[in-house]
C-alpha cells in the first residue's frame, strides 16, 4: 500500500481552509451559532501534531501498538477522534487529504472497516 504523501501540517491547513476558518468564528459568534459542542471537540497539541507527521500506513506491521506502542496508540486514537470531529463540524466540506490521513491512522489501529473506505474515497 502506498502512502498518499500528506503531512499532518498540510492536512491541518487543508482542514482549516475547508472549514473557512478565517473570519468564520466572528460570524458564528455574531449569529449565536457557536455551541458548547464545538468547544468539546478534542484538539491536538503542537507536540502531538509533530509526532504524527511521520506516521502513515507504510508503518503497518512494523508498529506493534498492542505490545509496546501504548503512547502511539493513544495518540492515534486521539487523532482519529479529532479528525472525526473535524469532519462532523465541516458538514461534508472536507479536503480529501483529511480522509487520507484518517484512513492511514485507522489502518494502523487495525480498524479496517474505517480505514479502507477512507483510502477508497480518493
């Protein structure tokens, strides 16, 4: 399986563009549509984003998440949760790179039913 070659930084900036982040927060606050749910979405720290940069499905079979990779597994689970929340928040207007990265993370977590459909969307 080949990597889609998308860095987390590129995926995050694509997500920001697809959400229309610039100026959109002020509009939401003005219209009263900012909800408590949005504040509850998990967020990745800068250090976590940096750790995820080199992780993709090309590591499948080499990373033993069940035995010695508890930190990596926890980070991947958090990243999947963040990306899922991002997709829900974007209401379908998500850059394909986000789905690609999400697919890689799901495959590494051995959640094949979620991993392969993300890869096939591209």
